[in-house]
C-alpha cells in the first residue's frame, strides 16, 4: 500500500484528532523564522499547519502523495502538488528554505527525502524538521498520546522499516490505521548528515517528563 492510499479517507479524523496541539508548528516556525522566500513543505498533508508558514510571509509550495489530503489543502488556498518526498518534482536550488513535519514515520526512505530536500535547496538554505522522537515513540514504546512515562519493550528499537502491529501501537491511534516506519536515533540523524546538511540546532520541545517530539534546524 502506498503512502497516498494509507492516508486517503482519514483526513477529517486526522485533523480533528491529532493536529490541535500547537507545539510542533510553533516550534517549526520559531526555528524557521519569517519569510520572505520560497518555502517547500514536504508532506504538507491537509495544509493545516502549512498556512502558518504562509501567514509568516513565506511563499509556500506544499507536496504530499495523498490526493485526499491535498484536496483539503487546496481548499485552504494553498499551492500544492501531488508527489513523494523521495522524488521531488523540482529542479536543483529552487527553494530558499524547506520544512517538514511528522514525515519520517510515514515515508519508507527518509534518507532519500533528506537527499532530495538538499538537492532542491539553495546553498546555505535552512531545513527545519519536527517529528516524533525516535527514542520514545515507535514500535518499541507504548507512549499513549505522549503522556506519562513510556513503557519500553525489548527487541524492537533497533528494527528499521515499516510496522503495523507492535507493542507501541494502540488500537485507537493513527498507526493502527496507516502503519508507520521506524528509525533508531542514529539512523534518523544520519539521514540529515549524509547529504551534507550541517546541524545548527537540535531540540526536544515541550515540558513533559519524556519528550515525544524532536526538532532540528540544519543548513544546506
């Protein structure tokens, strides 16, 4: 099943259930800063958070493989295209900045996504990523809604790739509906370093005892 098919038909539930917490978009916008410039939002989904970047003065282009999600993004007046982060339909050096939220747990090859983002950015351009914390969110960790103390399970953390049934999957959550991909922390960070990004800032935003989110600003 492709990424587009996995998310088709869940856009309304996805927005209503999962996107209300401002921590991730607030963090991304703070690390990115205000426009102007041409900004690429990789994995923009319904555009629920993409509008925040447009409101901050960026000329945003969103890309996502789910036509169902893009339908809602277009309804928000956003410029979006259908496509995969692993094969961006843009030329080299077209963008002044890039942002991506929550995507490394959805794509099959996050390293390829980072390589493609590096390719389409101008030299010196920033890339801001905010997503699930690989240490505390994944097949190895029962961490419902990122609240409380995660319950860790053996034999799962170092497994890479897609999963649909694992100790960390709750029946009512997103992963039970669309599955997920997992990268241990080292592989996750290496995905940025391999194409030559220089890490400028790494954060574990929020004030919970255990972070459910990791944020990175790097530069081409």
